[in-house]
């Protein structure tokens, strides 16, 4: 649920904060008051394109902040899967717009605008004229039907994705392996030479690092010997050595340690140091005695490194990559040595996988057809409730192997007739903008129980409607608001009357500048706003009574 919106220095808004409520949140106001800025600011916070001209004149930046409370476990998991922070089931989105750059944050962590858009798809569903138009797209119609079909279809689509992926891989392998005999002969000869060259090297993983270490030691042998000898001398027991000094210090402390218990600890520490120096000097002496240049080992190591590096330049940067190259070449040789059998096996696998894909597609198509009939029946009922009195609605599922893909092989088409005697036609050929907004509302109502997105925003839901139809739309939004949070901008009193929470957006002049404010209305203020919407310039007592009656009627309607 969208808990709050904070806007600063955006267009006509100096600073405003809105705390939304549950159910139906209605925003009203005079034309030009800035209602579109509110929805626009929400869009901006969710990653929409930002223009520096949106920054209020005289301000250095614009800021939009949204606070969401996450109640749905699936939403919470989806956000966590994006590796985004969530604090006490709250997600705070912030976008700071500055000339030349934007800063987007989620719970204080900087994110990209693309991540914000992905997050928006989880948190909120915004329906404006553009979103209503998406109903005309075949892909959107299929998506809605699949959402209605639910878990049964999801399980079959998941199975299809796995099998279809195997099928596509097999088909790609078939295509890639289609070579003529001359090419096979040439590639076979090259692969045999490469495999032989790698095999004769008898490589062992890690030997290059070991050889390099031996080579470095041999090349720097004299330098190592001089440095170790110097260290041995400095720490030894000769007159100027550290061991001699520690020995003298130990004898001095030991001569007086009997007089003070604290000196015993110093004696023990010096004794430990003396023992460590003894061990160190013996180990260094052993190392020096064994340190000698082995010319044969040097030559052998140098030749081995040259061979390994030569193979690395041809077959891979590491020994693992070289061995993997050999394995891949051997696999290709196996294919080419019995090419006809290999191709036949691939074709058989492809045929088998295609049959499996088609079988699952047939199951999916059957589920879609059954769901289409049920959804069409519910849609017709919902559209009748929205004042489509003589409506006919059909969802046609047409299977075609030419459309075969990871989503099945169905073409889904929504057909509608809104007048008696008219034949069913595709939505794009019949529905106007106002009708599309009502059809989308009907869809949302029917899918309410299946929709995991809790917050829905409706912009221009009242396009092209009035009177009885407006009241029908209002009733439907009241029903949808029982299970979802709705935020709706409207010019119609019939819809505004159904508000659970009512906000008024006003524009005023302050210090010779236009400023947009948004305020939450109480019951009396809401009735007064309805009266303004009903009465226009002149608000009489009769208009106020009419507004109160409309509010009471809406309240009674929501109780059923």
C-alpha cells in the first residue's frame, strides 16, 4: 500500500505531503489546479523520464519521495529477490532531480532508474489513457487471460519453458552442425592435430604455477642467497648479531629476577625470544646449505614453461581452458567421424522434443480456452454493471503452430459488441477511449482476487462518461476498493462521492507565484467539494443537499 507522498520544488508544488488511506482515495480540484502533477510526481519517483524543466523556478533541485507498506509476502519476496533493502516491511523510494543528473534511492541505497521501474511493477499499477490502450495489444490480452487462469496454467507454462528451451537448443545445434563434407574433412584434420598437440604435452592442472615459482627461485638464486645470508648474520650469535644481544640481555635479567617477581615475566619473554631466534637461525642455516643453482632443473623448467605458454596462446589462458578446448575438439571429432548417425540422433531428439512441446501447448491451449469462456462470462457481467446494457463479450483462443514459443502457440483476441444487432469485433475496431477505461476497470474488478499488486492508480477513468454510467463506474470502484488501495483523479461528483478518503487540489497565488496545495477533506469539506463539482459557479443550499444525498447514497452502496 502507498502510505505517503512527499513532493518538493516540483512544477507548481513548493512543498506538499500526502498521507493516503486504505480503500478508494479520490483527488479532485478545478481544471488546471495541478492534479496531473500529483500522478506525475508518483511516476517520477517510480523511474519515469525526468526533465530539468520540472524543477520549480528558482530551486536547485526537485524531490519526490514515496513510502510503501508491504503486506503481501510475494511482493516482499520479489523485492528481496531484486537485492533491494526493506526496512520493517516499508520501502522508501526517493528521487532527486537536478540539472544534468538524477539520484534515485531505495531505503537510502542508490539505485538506477531501471531498478525503480522494475520495483514499480511490483508495488503499484497505474492506469492512464496509455495503459487503457494496452488492452488493444494481443500480448496484453494474452497476459490478462493467463493471470485469470492462475496456478494450473502457470505450472504447465513452466513445464513448457524447460522443454521448449531444450528443443530450441537442439534445433540450434542441428543448424550449427550442418556443414559440407570438405569442411568436415578440413576441420577434422585440424582438430586431430590440436588434440594430439595438447595430449602430448601431458598437462597437469596447477603445474604452470608450480613451474613459474621454481623458475623465479632459480633466476633470482644469487639475490636470494645474499639476502638470506645477511638476515642470518644479523640475527645470529656472533658479536654484532641479534642472538648475541638477546643472550646478554637474558643473562642480565636472570641475575636479578630472584629479587622481584615482575622480573621473572621479563626473563620468560626473553627466553621465548631466544628460543625463537635459535629455531630461526637453524632453519635459515639449513636453507642456505641446500641453496644451490641447478642448471639442469633450470633448463627443464624453462622448456616446460615455454611449452605451456605456447599452448596458452593457442588454446586458452589457463591449463583448465586448454584441457576444456581439447575436450570440445574431441567431441567434435566424435560427431564428424560418424556424422550421419550424429545428425540422425539430433533430428530424432528434435522430433521427440517438438512432440512434447506441442503436447504441453495443447494442454495450455485447453486451459486457456476454458478460462477464456469463464473470464468472458464474468467480464460481460462486470460490463453490464458498468452500463454496457446490451454488451456481448468473447475471448477467442486460436492455436497455431506458427506461433510456437515458450508461451505456447495461442493467439488470444478480445471481441466485443456494445449494441444490439452488431457483430462481435476486435476491441481496436470498436472501443473508444472512455469505453476502454471502463473495460479496464471491469478487468481489474474481475481479476481483483488474483491481483497481487495492492495499489492501483486510475487517471482519466472518467474519460467520456457521465450520468448513470458515471455512477456505475463509481459503484464498481467502491467494490474494487474493498480489497485494494485505489488512487483516482476525477472530475465527476458521482465517482468522488464514493471516496473513502477525499483530497482536494487547489492552486493559489503566493508572493506573485502560483502554488499548488493538496489537502485531506473531512466529511463536511468533502460534501462542500461535491457541491462545487455539482453546482459550478453558484453553490446553493439545494446543491449542498444534493451533494449530501449523493454522499449518503454512496455510503449505503458500499455497505452491500
